[in-house]
């Protein structure tokens, strides 16, 4: 009898405890307000403002240590840059950007093979960067090698020159000998931009859907300026 009485009392207290327990508070959302991602035009303006700071020698001061810790959980770069491997053309420096700001793919002659394309596709498909900049530069050694017509000493170097050859061929139809390399540099930027869409369904679909804008530009070694190039029929077709 005593055991039954104790059991009844225990059940009563337990039920009372559940009844008095406060309702669970739902976990707050990580972001209470969503901020619209910048458009491609806005991102380009940000990059150009950074380039002006670079030219003037007045880069922004940044708390890199704090930023590094913040970025350890993920990245969301606002732009993709396909540029030359030339040591004088560091996109983070010439656009005055910092950790996590831009997704950079660099190859000699700013051309993209399968590995380069795959890297750009990752940034387009998974990181959703709205802007892709194809950046050439003055006095590009890879373009100069292609203009020379000389045989390259290795198949790997041949692969670079072969990517640039179509641009050199177009430049030769109108450029004077003294202007050939510079004209071919610009043509190579156009060719690289065209090849990205031509050889990647992901990039082509992103451009056609309006999710990605491609801008072509050239970096001037002597002034530090980045100059936007006018897209050509080669790029648009």
C-alpha cells in the first residue's frame, strides 16, 4: 500500500513539473536581416575605387587578423579575376582588396585550360560571384612569345602559346609591327573572355541568365591603372 502511495505521489509531481516547465525558446536565426548582394556594376565600381587607391598609393588599412578569423568559416568573394601569372600583376594589390574579397585564377597569358575553367566554374556555381574580370596587361611575356612565332622549348609552353595564337592572328590583320604585341594583348583578353563561355556550359548559362557579367580589362604597368576594354564581336558570339 505504501509503495503504491509513493508511486502515485511521484507521478503527480512529475506531471506537475512538466506542466510548469517553460516553453522552449526557438533558436534565433543567424541573420535577422538579409542584405542584398551587390550587383556586377557595383562590384566593378568597388574594384575601380580600389585601383584608384592603388595608383595614388593610399591603400585601405585593414584588420587582417580579425578578418582572417572571420573568414575561417567560409568565403563569399564578390568577384572572380582571371589574370596573368606575371609577378607585377597581383590582382589583390592593384584593386586594393583583401582576404576573401576576390577569387583569383592566374595563368601565363591569362588563358584558361580545363583546370582554370573548373576553378572559375566553382566560383560561379558555388560561391555565386556576380562579376568575372578577364585581366590582361602591358608587355605580357606570353603574348610576346606567341607573336615571335618561335618554337617553344616544351609541350607545356606550347599549350600556352597555342591558346594565344588566334589573338595574334587577328592582331596581324591590322596592327603595324611596332604595335603588334600590344594589339595582340588586347585581342588575347577578348579571346580569353570568349573562350570561357565557349568552353564552359556553366559560365555560358550564368552569363545568359544574367547571373554573371564578364568585363575585359588591361593593366598598365607604368601607370598602375586598370583600363576597361570594349567587348568585341569575338567576345559576344
